[in-house]
């Protein structure tokens, strides 16, 4: 799909270990000092179930939670980590308190472990396409419900966890997957910068999202008489923020859904969720260095389309030979904005050490990159060779599974 550049900066936030303690502490406090292996098995069961519940809470995409963890992508990474920790704890419980399958409660428990195993395997199987991945990953929700149902058959208090898990799953399906909390926009204009890229202008039909340059949104497009929507939400970086809440996004055909989106028509309704990610605005006036790879130019394009820059900025845009987009627009903006120094590199794997060495006052600049992982890693290595820490680089990533 077209890239959604998600911020992965190095800002200080509360340690996720503190968050990790939130679901584990109640298990220890409730059960008290464990008595033998069976006691430890009960602790593992409660800790695992609570960790899985906490992991489920993170996929609701509540912006306040995601911001505390470092952004949407970082929050989803912790969703995976806490879910994996909970899964491991549940297996510890199963091994310490193993019993042959007798009765419905034990059958539900073992079936839940099987569902959790299948769902977790899908979560880490990067070769799966989106739709199969989503279906298989959804087995985790069924497994979690079964686990809490098994616990509720032994302990009434676990009934609260079962209700919470069911509520969170229902809210996720309605609010996120079905777009219940999204806002309606209309495709007011369609442009095609190239045969594989479509630029859409989206006008709000009601309430307006407050989006800043550098952020991204999740878009789902409804079907119309001449266009059949994908029925999915995908992340796209905003490439322009205009008056009255109008947004522009550029979508490259990289998958089944984004290929279909190349045929979207004016008048189609889009559902928009967000915004997410770190904005580019900088009121400090500190000079900047922006590094873009291919379609990673979009967050920087949004900042440039917002008006003249307020700080000295070097923009390096590396792309495949003959595959550059927005060149004329970037050249025109560089000609009219004295604070913008645009460097076009007709090479997807340029000599980054040489490019960085040519940047004046490199050590005084705020650094931000948006592009494929190999490009980001090459930039980090070039910074370290220049005597700078790679941690100074604010990185916008393309990958986002949700």
C-alpha cells in the first residue's frame, strides 16, 4: 500500500515496564503468596489472562494511550509483546496444572489454547496477505473469550474479565473495523501524478479532523455506482492540509486494495480515522534536515504545501531512477522559498555518507526520515560515521499492521 509514515522518535515516556506491571500486580495481590506449583499455576493463569486483556485494550487505537506509548505503531508493538507475554503465562498455567480433558470447562480451556496458538502464529506470519491475516489473527479474540469463560467456571470474579473481553472485542469491531468512530469525507477531486499513484482531495461532510503536516490517517472507502470499496481501513500519510479541513492523500498501487483505489471516483464517500503520528511543525526555528525515500516524500510535501517554512531546511529526496513524483512542484517551491534547499537524488540507494557530509551545520539540525527500512538503516549508519548518534534521527516507518 502507499506508505503511512508513523513516527518512531526517541522522546522520554513512562517505561512500558510500568504498564506491564498494571495487569500483573492484581494477580499477585489477589492470590497472595503462592502455595506450591498449583499456586504458581493460578498466578500464571491470572497474569496471562490480564496481560491478554491489556493487550486487547491497546488495539482500540485510543489516541491518548498510543501517545503515551510513543505513537500508534509503538502502541501496537507493545500490544504484540504483552499478548505474547500473556500467551506464555497461560502455557505455564496449563503445564503446571495439566489435567486430562474431562468436562466442558477443560474442553473450553484446551480449545482456547489452540485458538490462541493459531492466532498468535498468524500475528507473526508476515507473508500473509491482509484479509487472511486479519481472519486468522481474530482467532486470538475467540481464544481469549474462551479462556475467561473457563476461568469464570472456577471463579466468579473472572466473569468480570469475560465481560470486559467481550466488550472490548465488540467495541473494536464496531469502532475500528466497521468505522463507527470515523468521520465521513467526500472525494472532491481526483488527480493521477503517475500511472501507479492517485492523489485524492477529501472534503469533510460534517465534523472536521484536526490534522497537522507529518501525520497520517486511516482511510476506508465506501462503494458507489462505479466503484467497489475494499471494506478495509488502511493508513495513508496526509500530503496536504487545506482550509476548512480539506485533506489530500497520495496512494500508490502496492497491493490489492491500493490497486483498486487507483480507480476511485469523485463523489465517493471515505471514512477517516485519526490523526496519528508526530507532526512536522517546529516553532523553535531550529534548522532541519528531512530525508525522504520514494513515496516517503508525502509528509514533507504536506509541510511545504502548508506555506513558507519558518526554519532553514534541507530536503533530500532519493528515488528510483525515472520514478520521481512531485519534482516540478518541489522545484517550484525551492525556487520561491529561500529557506528550502531541495536535493533530488536519482538513486534509491544513494551514498548517504557523502550526502550528509554536504549538509551545512549537520550537527545543529533536527533530523527526520521517512522511507523504507533499508534506507532508514543506511541513514543511521551514515550518521554514526559522521559522529552523530543514530538515536537523534526521528524515523517515520511504512509498516503498520493493526
